[in-house]
């Protein structure tokens, strides 16, 4: 199964904008187990302190063509099989 564009890039952009807003970051910090991406937009939360304490352990995911590799179904299946085999499943 491959992702299909639905032609609603405007909704995707609005969602990303909300997630990165002060309100969205506050919701992430207060109502989910996720850490806010911009802790200064969710000031005073415990999560802000957690991010500051662990900032050295987080690495960003680089958006490169390599991320597209596993959209190919055969490569994806091979990867998942290798993972399951490595985990003894």
C-alpha cells in the first residue's frame, strides 16, 4: 500500500501550522505523551524542562531521499522481514 496524495495540501499545511503554534505545542506538552518540538512555545510545562534536560539525546530526522526507500513494497517487506528475524520473531 502506497500513500496517495488527496489534493488537500491546504489542510496538511494548516495542520502543521497548528501543531507548531503556541496552542498546538501546549496541547502536545499537556495532553499527549509527545514532547513539543518548540518547548519555548509551551512555557512553564514539565515537558519544557524534560526537553531541556534531554536535548543532547534527541537527533533530528534528516529529510533525504533515503527516507523514500521503504515506499518501495519489496524493499519494505525485506526490511520488515530482517527486523523480525533479528528480533527472533
